[in-house]
C-alpha cells in the first residue's frame, strides 16, 4: 500500500499535469477554483483546458502539457495534495510571493503507467481548488495503482477464503480481518482508478472497514458448516 501511495504522489506531482507544477508558482492546483485565481493548461494532443472551471482534465499518454496561472493578489504559500481512498497525500508545499507563474512542458508518457486517474486538490493564501486528471488511453488494470489494487484485492480474498475454512478462534479472526482489510483496500484502489469512487471521498475507507468485519465474522464459518454436513 505504501509503495502504491508513493507512486500516486509521484504521478500527481511530476505530472504537473496535476497543476501542482503547472500553476503552483502562483496558486494551488486548480479545477473549480475559488478565491479569484485562474489557471489554463494546454496539451499537445488533447487541446487546452480552463483549469478555473473544469472538474476533469482528460489527457492522452502521448500528450505534452504546460500551463500558467494568475492570482488577484500576491500568494505566499501553496499546498498540493493527491488522494487515495479519501486520504490526502502531501505532494507539494512551497512558499514565495507572486501573482503569476508558468511551468512545463511535461510528457505524460513518463508517468501514465503509474495511474489512469489522479485526484488532486490544493490551497494557497486566498484560493483553493481541485481537479481529477484522467489519461483516457490508459487501462486501469495495467497501471501500478489499478493493477496493484487488483493484486492486493485478490490476495485479500484468498486470505479471507483460507480463514473461512480455517479453525476459527482468535487467531483465525485476526487473520480473516486483516485479509478483509487488504481485500477492501485493493478493491477501493481499483475503484478509484475506474472512477467509480472519487479518490477524495472518505467512502473509500468504508471498503477496508467492511472487509475487516466480513473477514472477522467469516473466520471458521465454512469449516464449521462442512463439519455439520459431515456429522449429519
């Protein structure tokens, strides 16, 4: 999980795609921006986008992106976060003073293997905003975040299956609960990449919590059921 989160951080920060570097010199990552700040970005294949009002930025893996931003007053700090399962992950924190800035170009192909969908938000002195970056020609299952989520989910489900056929008891419940957490985390990460669950939403944390409950409750259940059948 930690490695996947670090990959997400790298994807969001370096892809300044993610506005962190595209407009961070002047204002936070934009996309439905409040506070009077504005931002625009251009992509070599996908065209331009107004980051001030756009909630999503659709790109292609062969895009090269750059951007600029302005603020009505001097901004002295900026904080940028990427998200996974509702948890904000610090990407960039910077100080300075200015009303405008530019950045780029950045090649999307250098980072598209990490994630298909990246949710980003940010804030500065007087402005805040958020945007979701989607690489349209990338498959969620072949990215580090999506594919890794699938692998974690499968391992968790196998662990829950093993715990359900196990002897139960305290150790079995602990093992089943941990396996359920893994399964929920994996499903949540993959759902984030599919766009089914907004990575900024805490709903994502409900999945590992539900997995823990199911895994704990199911520990030893199938073994007991099979024994009753044999006895009967």
